[in-house]
C-alpha cells in the first residue's frame, strides 16, 4: 500500500491550500502594517528550553512534546509553540540591546502529540507575533487589535474576544494559595487533587460538568490583583474600548502554557465546536529570566491557521479563496512546434505581473482547452503557425468564447486592462 502521512498531520493541497495561504497572508499583512519584522527560527530546540520556558507542569511539556535524542546525544524537541524559541533567538542575536520593543512575527509548523480530531492536529500551523521589551499596556492592546482586525479582514464575523489578567509574581502567589485552599475543600478525583498542588489554575479550565459545577464560587484572580497589575489591566481594557474592540471579561480564562503573567486573551469562533480557540496569547514578563536571559517583559499571540481555514469554510459561502491567487491566462500551443512561442509569451506576461500558465506535454487542442478551462483562467492565449507569422496572439475569453487577435507585444497591456474588469 502507498504511504500515508503520519496520524494527525495537517496538510493542504490545491484547491484548499489557497484558503490556507489567504489566512496566513491576512495575518502577515496585519503584522507588517504595524511594523513587525519577520523572523525565521529553529524548528527544533534544546528540550530544556521548553521545559523551563513553557513550564514543567503544562500539558504541552508533560504529555505532548515530540522529544528525542539526536545522534550526538543532545536532548531535542520539535517546537510545540513559537514564543520560547523566538525569545531565545531575540536574546541570542542581541536584538533586545537595540530599540525596544523588538516587534517580530513568524509562521510555520508546530508539533504537539495530541489526540487528533477536527481542528486538532499533531502537526499544525501557527502565525505568531511577539512584542518584546516593554510593559506598556498600549502594546497589549496593539497585539489584540492586530489579531482582531486580521480575522475581520478575512470576512470572519462569528468570533469573540475573552480577556483576563493573571497577575504577576507579587500577587499571583497569594491568589494561588487562596485558590488551592478552596479547591482542596472540593470533591475531586486523585489526578485533579494532584493538579491542585502542581498547577491549581489549570483546574479552573476543567471541562467536566461535575468539576465545573463546584467551581462557581472559586476565588478569581481579578479580586487579588496588586495595584500595579490592576492599573495595567484597567489600562488595557480602556484601550480596547477606545479601539472599539468588543471583549468579554473572562475571570476563569487560564492558558495552557505556564509563562503567562498579567494580560491573557483568547479568540473563540462560534461555529467550530470543541476546538473553538482560533488564537490566543498574553504577557510573559518572567519568561526571559526563566530561560536565562535578563529581565525583559513581552507579549504576543499565536493563531491556529488550520482553525482559521475551518472558520472561513464555516462562514464563507462557497468558501473559495479571495481573488489574487488563481491563474489568469492559460497559454495553448496550436500544434507541436509552437511550444517555445507560448512559453516565451507567458514568460513575458509573468514578467509583467500576470499570473500565467500553459499547456505542457502533447495533449492536442481539445485536451489543452480543457486544461485552460480547469485552470480557472479568464483567458486562453492561443498561438499557432498563423499567429506566429503575424506576430499575434489569439486571446479567447473563456467565459463567453469571444476571440481577439492581439499583437504579441501588446498582450500584457491588453490583458492587464481586461483582467482589471474581469476580477
Ligand atoms: P496556544 O493557545 O497554545 O498558544 O496556541 C495558539 C493557537 O494555536 C490556539 O488558539 C489554536 O488556534 C492553535 N492550536 C493549538 N493547538 C492546536 C492543535 N493541536 N491543532 C490545531 N491548532 C492548534 C501558544 O502557542 C502561545 N505560544 C501563543 C503566544 C504567543 N503567547 C504569547 N505569544
């Protein structure tokens, strides 16, 4: 039997891959507009980076990492997320010694050994954005606004924003203790009791009704925030109001990674069922020190591009990609010996910025015209013996069958003018 991709690997092939590209580009555009610079960082890292960065008590580190020993005996892990590696790279390349904040974005595959289901994969794709080196609440609001606007630019409407503050190293321990005290008094099973001691905030995230039912009166971080954290949180909330970004206060919102401090947020999509989280992030003011760097606050978020594709498909009728990626003109050689003429023509068209393809191989006129139709192009550009002699191209409008003889040298200008009205 032919090979299949390993279980849980998410892949995109045409035509659906156009939606993936569109999703990625929407976030890239949003990041570039706010002057975030692109970085490309390690796909695998020292395992210790994630253990110390993401946190020993997180599910990601304890259960979901793709870890192995390489041939040199090093402990290696495929990145389960971007933040720890991006910060490691920023520190390693001394970007934090230049102008602050360091604003960067990246995208690519990340790996978590999860139970695969719709919207949850073992190899999936994130867009990730980080602003490192300032505590200014305005940058918290900036990152949230960039995410919010990128979803909107894709035509999505059915998403909501949840916001919370997890406090800092002054106030969180006090809250943690109060929460532990409360949780120890509940009727919970063994593993959950262990979790109370290791990572009590995660218990708030338990989805089981029998646990949820007991959590209604659990203490919330909002009541324990120290003066600085409260002021920061109020500032972020006021900024979101000023930017007209609707949000819900979510006092029980805890994120799956241990590095978060202060602002945390999540974007949820209404039509995606169990895997509704289409993005999330927050501050990680202690992460730099946790991985051996200087004190350096930071904030960012990541978006699950796979879930964005699903969200687009759930909201957009027809779910075809927005214009801008498909083939616009398809070259058709009339007879064997005009292949070179057609390739020359479409190369010139491409150099003029037109998206062009041609019929390769020896499939005859009928096959070539079928390929032209399938390509989705607006025009077929036919070149035969006669066209070559006259230095013309026969442009055929594939929608209505109209044909136009155009001088080859004018072909690009002619197409550009017509494609403007066509798409
Ligand atoms: P995260 O919440 O673990 O945060 O992941 C971000 C997004 O990745 C989620 O909202 C979801 O859309 C997507 N995602 C997570 N797991 C899967 C999966 N198994 N399959 C498909 N999509 C998934 C982070 O990764 C943080 N590094 C975000 C961040 C950046 N915080 C600060 N800066």
